[in-house]
């Protein structure tokens, strides 16, 4: 599904993909997920 990522979210995705080590990857993934735009139908 296509997503319109912001520049900040794209950078966080790259950081996640380049991360090594489990804890670092988890930290970067949580940051990336927090920056993904919410779906317009979500009201929460």
C-alpha cells in the first residue's frame, strides 16, 4: 500500500534499515512507526 511519507519519516526508515543490533533496530523502528502519517479515517 502506498504511503506518503514525510522527509523525516523517510530518514527514520533509512536509519532503521541501516541499524545493527537488536536493541538499536527496535529503537529505530519505534521512531519510524511514530512518524508514519495516520490514516485519514482514524479519528483517535
